[in-house]
C-alpha cells in the first residue's frame, strides 16, 4: 500500500487543526495591535507572529495542493 495518500490526508488534517487552534490567538493579537496602534504601548505588540501565521497558512495551502495533485497523478 502506498503512503502518499496517507501523508497527504495527514498533512492536510494536522495543518488544518493547527491553524484553527492558533486562529483565536492571532485574532487577539490583531485586535490589540489595532487598539494600540497610536499609543507608545503599541510598539510592544509586534505584528510579526501574525505575518508568519499568514505565510504559514499560505505555504500549507500550496503544499496541500501540490500533494493532492501528486496523489492524483500517482494513480492513473
């Protein structure tokens, strides 16, 4: 039995749950950054974790699409 379909499904499911579990924390960070954007305290709230989360979601999606396409091409 080939492992490619299992790797594909596992990668998609694990990635989905990781990003969903991090979603609420990122929403709080964005809300704090918007709330304190003009004050001096806002400089302590870095938006870089949110940017990394967005890039991670983007890369996860691209890799998932690649794995799905590869899975379909592996079984003609």
